[in-house]
C-alpha cells in the first residue's frame, strides 16, 4: 500500500482574486448600512403599530364600525409594509451581500430556502399589490362621500388610485411571465455547467 493513498486529500487552494475584482466583490458590503437602516425603519413601524393599536383600544366604545375598520386596515397596512421590509432586509442581504447560514435554524422562513433575485422580485411585487389593495379598500370605504364638500377623496383621485393599482398588478404579471420564460434558459445553462 502506497503512502500517498493513506494521506487525506486536501482540496486545492482557490486562487486569490486580483485586486480590482476583489475590490468590486468587497463593495457589496457597502449595502450593509442600507439594510441596517431598514431595520431602524422596521422599529419605527413597530412603534407606529403600537400607537395605532393603543388608539383603537382607547376609543373602541366611541368609534363607529367604519372607523374601527379603517384603523384595523391601517394596522394591516403597517404589518404588510413590515413584511415587505423583512423580505427586503433578509432576502436582499442573503442574495446580494452574504449568506446568513440559517439552514439549520428552526425558524428559517420557508421562502428563504429558495430565494434569489427573481423570487425576491416576484415576492416584492406581490407585497406591493397587497399594500396597494389595502389603500384602495380604505379609499372605497369613503366612496359614499365622493362629491360632498368635506370628502377626503375626489372621483379623479379614486380613479387614479384604481389605475395605479391595476398597473401594479400588470407589472407583477409581467415580472412573473418574464421569469417563467427565462427558467428554461437558466435550466439549460445549469445543465451545460454540470
């Protein structure tokens, strides 16, 4: 038995990057303050949520059903924006900066296991549609006041909100369609590399 067969195989050392590619690759860490800033924004939304919830609790007996519904829609809106922030913070950091290595963590979100830039785009588009839907629903609750002197919304304003919401939906469908078209291209490229 030869001595070489008993020695453990040592993986070859990866070549070091040249200085310019190394600098370009390291520049991804410039995004870290952006994600930390979004965490601060998340904390601000928690304070806003608690403030609105406290307002709802204090005035429960004085509010009409419509006023309670508007406050609850506001709370849902804050939660959806907060969910959007989490997707951007966690998914963006994992995709563009560095691995979080959450594979063995019991609380790892299911969607994070297959996150990439394409999945993140579609999830963000869906979250924006959800947020837009809440705003539109809140506007429709005031639809009976349209045309009156103290109305919060005008007919034109409501029409533009509905058009913009429709554009969000069309954009999300377009993003999903383009991603679906590109899947065979990515799959054939992956097969050719193996």
